[in-house]
């Protein structure tokens, strides 16, 4: 099924491989069923997830948002073959000497915010925005690429988009100290590229408030 | 001729590609395709619609996969390769767009599996034209047709992005 593959990540619901494919290096994402669900229902749900991930990736590509190009979708085996992005994650970048400078952070923040605004404009909600799922292309000297659309879906709800941003904000505050300015710059760029930015950013405040209440209750 | 492994199905054999320019018998070949001449054992693709070898290898790999699982949408493995180049599910239209016409002068012959020497001999005996290597195929691409067939956004202008758009279209054909 997958030959000469190198396993690069074993997750709870997917395995990610790097393998040769049509004279290139490709990422192959294999989704497997969670054991506790009903087998046939499982197969259906898994297959639907695979289709959804591929569709969201392709939808972004068509909206000129930098995402891995989908190469092949093998529904039989729940595999997505896609472009291998050579580079590092924003998470890794932020701990390099360059990544700690305000100039670099501001450039990257701008790109992230713009990309997320465009993504929300086409009603794609990522579902798992973390600094590991934002990569920087080596080839272009570090332009931002959105990856891992495993939890993504199509929605036009303000709330869903606000939660998407909130998840990223939490990822920033929990893993990267002193990046408040950078996150504010992300939201600023988002404000310029997202069509419904005003409503979404207002909703983000509500979502934050709820989050705070919840953590106070423990 | 160049041969490439099918990474997902190495046991099936290689994908063999041969490019021909100055083709003189396209009308005859087209006729043989129309009557489904069984002695034609390879696919023929209009070469000015091929941006990169990856495009062909992907279409052929998908055809090989679907052949293995008994899911070909068209009559033969050869026609499936041509069909797979198109992003739409309309078989007749896909074959017409990406296959050869009577006026074709430059084509790419594609075959999955078989002994390379025999494949090359068969291709050379069938196509009356000049065999060149894929890397020498510096012919102008028909960008107008490519843009139309793959519905490429006018804002996409660099070759690499165009190729990625094309690849995405081929990839999403079965999950539209
Ligand atoms: N297209 C890609 N190019 C380069 N590296 C990638 C690519 N896709 C994934 N990776 C690497 O593999 C890791 C895991 O991939 P991904 O996040 O898609 O899987 P996952 O988190 O297991 O999936 P999910 O969140 O859908 O359960 C990423 O953090 C990244 O390092």
C-alpha cells in the first residue's frame, strides 16, 4: 500500500508518512478508525473525514491560500497523498534567533492573519490552529503555509470562525511566552483580509470571556 | 523512452513514457482508437497539454490503482490514463480534450507495465514520428486550453502554481 515510507507522525486518528510518489517526495496521511466505534459506521465516518480534509485543502488552493497541493485521495484505504512542504513550523521558528526578533514576528504575523482571513472568507474553518500547523516554506525563504486540515469543515458561522481564532490564541499563550504583540498583529492583518472581521473579532471577545469563566470554575 | 516506478503498486511494473514530435500518422492512429483496435496497447496524449511529467505520472498512477481495485471508469487502462488527466467526470469530453486528434503532430505515448524494450519497439513501430526524450519536449504549451480545461484562476500566473492547480484538479476528480 505505502512503499518505502518513513513514518513521521503517529497520532490518535492518523499516521503521517513521507514517501516517494511520482518522482517527488509526498506526505501521505492515513486515517484510521477509532477502535471503539461501530466498524461499518466507522468506515463511513473515516471516509467522510478524508473527503472533507481533501476538499478543504483544495478549496483553499483555489482561493490562492498557500496549502499543500492534494496529489491523490485513496478512499479505499483512507489515504491522502499531498505535497511535502519543506521547511519548519512557526512553533519551531519562534525559538530560533531570527524568530525571536520583532521584525520577523511581525512579518510572519501579517502573513498568518492574511491567510486566515482569506480562509474564513471562503467559509473554511480549520478546526485545529496551532503554531505546529502553520509552516514556513524553505523554498520561498519562509512564507506561511497552512497545514493539517484534519479537523476542518465548511461553515459560515461567525462563532465557528471566532473559536478558530481563539484556539490559535490559546496555542500562542500556552506555548510561546511574550507573543502578545505578535498575536495582536495577526488579528490586525486578519481584520484587513477577513470580510466579516468586525463581527468575528467581537465574537472572539465573547469566546474569550466564556473561556475565562470556564477556567475560573475549574 | 523513460520508465518510472509506480510507487503505490511496484509489482504492476513501470510507467513507460515516449514523446514523439513531427508525427505523420495521427489520422490513422485516431481511426484505430475509434474502432477500439486491440493491437493499440498504449495511451496517446496531446503533448501541448502536459505541463510536467508529474501530471502524466499521476494520471497513470491513479489509473493503475483503479485497475487494481476493479474500478476503471472507462473501457481500458489506456483510456483511463487519458480520462484521468481531465478534472471533470465527463468521459467523452475528457478523452476528446486530452487524447490525440487527426491533426496532432506531437504526442506522448504512455504504457503501464511490460518489458521496456518491447514497449519501446511497439511504440516506435506504431507512431510515425521522431522519438525524443521527455526533457527535450520544450514545445509551447497550449495555455489557453489548459486554463479552460482546468478552470485556472486568471490570477494564477507562475508555472509552478499553474501546475499545482492542475494537479489538484486531477487529484480531486474522484472526490468532487
Ligand atoms: N504537507 C506537509 N508537509 C510537511 N510536513 C507535514 C505535512 N503535513 C503534515 N506534516 C508534518 O506531520 C505532522 C503531523 O501532520 P498532521 O498535523 O496533518 O497530522 P495529525 O496532527 O496527526 O492529524 P489530525 O490533526 O488530523 O489528527 C505535522 O505537524 C507536520 O510536521
